[in-house]
């Protein structure tokens, strides 16, 4: 049996444009799942970044 190789995670840093878009989505109260698909990031990643920026995320806060 061959050993399965682990896929290396490549983290994509947030650009200033990403942060600006995240703040706009916060004001518009866009659902996190829609933001996730648009920005090609996980829901957890977006929530963590919003928490660090001190902004609310999602339509139900």
C-alpha cells in the first residue's frame, strides 16, 4: 500500500481590495455563503478576518 501524500495548503493573503469588499458586504448585510463563493474563500476564513477587523458579517448578526 502506498502512503497518501498530504496536499500542502496554500494560504492566500488578503489584499486591501479584499478587505474593502468585505467591509462593503458587511454594510450590505450579504449572506456569508454568497461572499464565500464570490471571493473564493471559506466561510470560516471570512468570519475570522471580519472578527479581526471588528466588523459584523452576514445578514443575521
